[in-house]
């Protein structure tokens, strides 16, 4: 549904045709691809100072994070079964195998991405287009390498809207319904202020 509020511990689960996007008051966004499971663990934002915290847990699937004001000051974290990814001031794609928990993280733009395994080993990436992975709960992150163009293309295809799809919605919304449901427009829901 377009324009729905999201709350602490909100869970987004998509089916094989589904896609979703969460937009936050600071300008950050999570885009979730098909067959994915993402939980919003925490979102706190103080607009006057631009400070707060944003954290999520990805159990499976593909997620793209685009940083807003929060990520300029501190990393936004995405926790998976095998790693914790911190993205600072940028864009990253995280892919999680639903059976094994194996995680790959690709840094597309920004200041830095860190990938920390459950063993405490850390791989830092500051070069866009580089990727690392953690294959199991006891493994360290692999050394960062340039991501294969096909790998990035495949992930983006899962995240980008398709003209022949309703994103998993049973009934595709009209342009008027979209405009009405957007926060601050028409009679749609209003965004909540941080507490």
C-alpha cells in the first residue's frame, strides 16, 4: 500500500513478484526486492541536528539502501544472519541467501561501507563498485573485489520497478490513488514526528 506509515519492528515480506520501498523523514530509503524479508529495527531522527539512528535486519533477499541525512553522520546498519553491514553517506546493495544466510554486500556510492562478520572480522570498502561476502556464521568477510557488472545488473533488476508488474499488489493503483496516499498530499496519512 502506498503511503502507509511504518513503525518500530515493522516487517516487510515480499513474495516472488513483490517489491517494496520504505522512505524515511531524513531522506533515507530501503528498496526491497522479490522473496525478501526485512525488519525495521529502529528509526530515530532529530531534524534540527540531523542526528539519530536507523537499523534494519535482513533475513533473506535483496535490499538496496540509499542514505539520507542520518548516514552522513554515522553508519546505518543492516544485520543479516552472518554479518552486520554499516553504510555511511552512500548507497549499498545487500543480498542474503535465505537458506544459508550467506551475505554479499556491494558498495555503490558514498563515504564507506563496513562488513563485520559474527567472528568480529571487518572488511572496509571506500571504493564504489566493490563487493565483499560472508559465506557462513563462522567465516570472515572476503577481501573486497570489483563487483562483476552482471552481478550488479542482476541485483538492480530485482529492485527496479517493471512496467508489466504491480510490485505484488493485487490491484495496481492509479495515478490519483498514488497522489492521494503520499504523505502531505490529499487525504493520505501524515508522517509521524520522531519521539
